[in-house]
C-alpha cells in the first residue's frame, strides 16, 4: 500500500490549513503486515475514515513502528524508528492504525522510549495523544453509527492482546459490527486469551506459541461460526495458518474489510478456507 490511497492526493496549502483547522486530516499508519501481506485492510481503513468525513493521507516516508526492535531490547534502533515516525505523522490531526498493536506502540511505548530526552518526550506524548486504533477511533471519536455493509454470516471475534489490554479496544468493534446487515456475532469461550503470536514470542518460543494457538482455534471452532474477525493482522494470520494446518474450514478476516463492505472484493486471509 505504498504512497497514498486512491482518494488521498496531496492537498493545496490552503486546503491543508482548512483541514487542520477543522481537525479532519488523518494520517493512516498502514502497518508493515498490511502493506506487505494484506493491502486491502489499508484500503478498507481509508474507505471507512473517508465515509466518516475525514481526509486520509498515507505518508510515503512511514516505515515500521519499531515494535520488533523494542521487544528485542534494541532501544537504540527503536528510538531511531520512533523519531522517524514522529516526524512523518506530526502534521496530522489524528494518527489511525488498523492494528491495536502498532497503535499501542505509538501511544503507550513511544513516550517511554524518550523519558530521558525532553524534546522527543514532548513530541512523542503529543503524537501519542492523537493516535488511535481504527475501530476505537470510528466508534469513540468519529461517532460512526451508520454501517451500510452486508455480510450474511455467523462470526466470532478475536480480541488481540495489545488492542484489548493497552488500548481498551473491545466494545468498539462489536458496536460497529452490530450495524452490518446479516451478521450474527457469537462469543468464544475465554475469548480474551492470547493466540500465541506476540510477534517475536512466536519465533522465540514456537512450541508454546503453537500450543496457545491450538487452544485458541479450539475455542473459535466450538462457536460454530463461519468466520473469525479481528483487528490485528498478525493474530489473524497466525490463526488462519493454524486453521489450515488442521484442515478446518473457517474463514478469517480483518474487521475493517467487513465494515467497509469489501468481502466480495477480496478473499479471506490466506491460510483459511477460500471461497471459489
């Protein structure tokens, strides 16, 4: 999802000033996984934000949020990446990510990275205050109430750890999904448990990770749902891969694609059962 989305052309200086005055200019933090593996999630996010009345730009200079380096203890590189991200997104009224994990890195952990650097601490705090996970922003800030999408399916929802525990994202996606025509949402037992992905965790502790995702898949399948939805692509790819290895026929989708009405345009995430 390089550059800008289809409706995100550069604005004139006058238009930019107007957008900033009215607080309607959003910088979309696309995330690495979306950019490289599922660009449709980024386009869905942009579509939803535009429908909510916001102008959406995708800074060409954006890179990773720095979470892998941060989790690995590489503070030097994490700070360098964070400083780059701060510069790229400072001009916008809001920073929105279709990922609770990346949003939490910016909102929660950037200020911690710069506790001993007063200038960047102030800038990181300012960026943190205007950074939101997508469904949280749509529900809590944009006050989105009208969803025109149709998706006749029985679905269950996976709450990703960072979004749930660091960004307090739980009720928001469910409230938005309640407006999708034909969708029936059922909750899985122990639905707030980790799927075992955890970025570097799944690489460092593959056996533990595999056991955790097996438990998660068992709970999801027990709901009898046709599809599992979620707001973090890393978790969804992990779950989709395990479903495929177990021969289970359950689709996996990012919540943004459903809310944006894009389910007829793109197949389920690779690794789950794909429609012909």
